[in-house]
């Protein structure tokens, strides 16, 4: 399959916020958007987005994973970015309509249809640096995808950056492109210098998240991850893994922990990244102060595999959806 996120379905779902209200959504052919050069998004970064997946089961039905939770998070992001907030029913309905229209394009497991709702400010005003966009466009892309990381679910190498933050404190939990842009420079520098896959941002030694996923430690009986705050993204996959781990009898420890604690733990604890794109991807090596440190034996751990399988079995309809996470289209 092509690189993640580079192949798209032939249609999008789209609506616009004009004259104080949302217009009727429509399914339209995928094409470049007509945007004025003075559009607010170009100058003042008024944008937010979501990312989640729909799965096609053996019965050819399409099942969207945790649709309502992603809709709720996008509404919070829109509010944080001072953009018009789409109604829950409007946004969820647009997603379901697009998925229903593209069911035939959903690849079979373990692949999926990645959905990318995107909201941008389109107000034509280059003097609105201190004013919100009162006009906006909301659209949803659909992309058939396989694995996010090149090479599949191989163990990743992370640089432990104990100085920098991924995003500003007040915007860390907002899913906006600016957060990814601010992390891109450090990630590219780390890739060039150390050959890593990602950067684990740990400002002042506080272990937080990577540039594109949440971070967890796990043993045979415990899962450790940072408690929710405005400083990092509230991952839906993170939440799903914690709930499934609790169902399976793991102790869930949502607490702050330091780089020193992390380095002391990895000889025996597994490390993993969680996210819609990454699912649950093992970490095999950390780079800190120029030194490579293996996570256990550097290979995927049994608990990562166990929890990844538990999540994917729900995705693919191979296990009961006891948490009512799936929306049938």
C-alpha cells in the first residue's frame, strides 16, 4: 500500500459557515479548495482537525471507531482556536455520509479508511490578528491506509528531549496544525543527527508525548502514562488502551514521571506509542545525551502485543464491543 495519507477517495464532505450559520453539507468531488489569499487560516493559523478510522468487516459493513469522542474533541479544538464550532449532529452526520458513500473504498483489515475532518478560518481580513475568523470551511477527507510507520509495527527509536515542549501549555491539548509545525524542526534535526523515528518531549525532565503520539510504559501488571492536562493531546487511542488494560486486570497509573524514572524503568518495562495512526507501536530504543539505551531487549514486548491485539480485535469485529465504541454505517 502507498505511504500513509497519500491516497484519497474521490469525494469529500464539505460545508461552510457564512452569515452566522452553517450551510447544508454536501458530498462533492475531491478538488482544490477556492480560497482567497487573505483567508484567516493563511495568516493567523486558524485551523484544527481530527483523525480516526472506519473499518470494513467480513459482512462489508463500515464501522467507525469512537466517532462521538472524536467529534467532541474537534468541537473543543474549534472553541480553543476561536473558530465557529460545528454542531455535534452536523459533524457526525457529515462523517457518516462520507463513509457510507465510500464503503467500497475501505480496504479490508488490517488496513482501514482514515478520516480527516478539517476546519479552517476563511474570513478575508489580513488585519484580523487579534480577531477570530467569523467565516469558515469544514471538510472531511477519506484516505485508505495501512501502517503509519514505514516498516510496519517495528520497534521505534526515540530521542529523549528533556528541554523542549512539543506545544505551548495552553494549546497542547488542541489538535491544531501549529502544534505539529512547532515540533517538526526538532524532529527533523533528531532524525538527521541520531537516526531516530520520533522525539519524546520531556520539558524540564517531565515525560510528556512525542510529536505525533502519546507515550506509555507497561509491565505485566501495570500501565503508566502522564495524567491528562492542557500540555499534551488527549489521545482517544490512549484512553481506549487504558480502558482495555483495566478490563484485563492491569493497574492503571496516570501520574507524572521524570526522564530519570523512565531510564530506570526501561530495562524491565515496555515503552509504546499510542495514536489513531500509530495504534500501539513498540519502542525499542531511547537516545539520551547521545547514548542509545535499549528498552528491555529492543524487541516488541508481550504486553504491547496483547493490548494492541485487544484493541484491533474490536476494530475488526473479532471481539465484543463492550464499551459501545463503534458506529455502524
